[in-house]
């Protein structure tokens, strides 16, 4: 766990390769879930509503992305201090994800 003291601009000893397992798990999970959901929507909808149900499925995905962006904004606003740094700071050296 690295802590920054003062205006230290040193690089943290964290490799980007630590994110590979997380990206692999999330990516493979989304690939399996999305294809299963889309197959269910297409096979269970009436013939005249296949296009509309596919559009509705994709709209729910985009709504989920908007909700996650909103939650990140709320966390940044609620955990930010007077200097604007909170749990999700713009600079990883000043973030507080270890709390």
C-alpha cells in the first residue's frame, strides 16, 4: 500500500498487468450473459416485435452504462474533500480506494 506525502509526484509501483484478470473475468462474463439475454429476447418475442425487443435490450444496456456513470459521479461528489480529491481522484496517487 503506497501513501503519498506532500506533493510527491513519484510513480507508484503498480503494473497495468494487474488488471488483466479483472478484465478477462468481466469481459467473458459480459460475453456469455449478453449473448444469452439476446438469444432469449429474440426467441421468446412475437414475430412482429423482434426488432423492437432487440432495441429494448440494447437500450437497457445503455441505461446501465448511464447509471454506472451517475454512481461514479455521486461517489466522487460525496467523498470529495475541499481540495476535490476523494475516493476516485483524477490522479491515482491521491485516490483513496484503500479506505
